């Protein structure tokens, strides 16, 4: 029928890690307004939560 959840979580982990790298790069190098910085920090937190969730489900 379809792919198993493990392979889906692995693919999502790769994508989220790339997004996290880009987000960190923007936070470190960008000269953004405080609003943009807050949005990037919020996005970073969401990425980290997603990665934590994926790790949890892969370990189960």
C-alpha cells in the first residue's frame, strides 16, 4: 500500500535538519529586524520539537 512510517520519519528528519541548518545560518548571519529574529527563533523551536518527536517515534 505505502511506505512504512519509519522511512517517512527518516525522510522528514533529513528535511527538518536541513531547515534547521538554514534557520541557524540566518540567525547567525542575518541582519534582521527583531520581528524576523523572533519568527526565526519560533521556527527553530518548532523544528527542534518535530525532530524530537520523530526520534521518539523511531525509537518506539
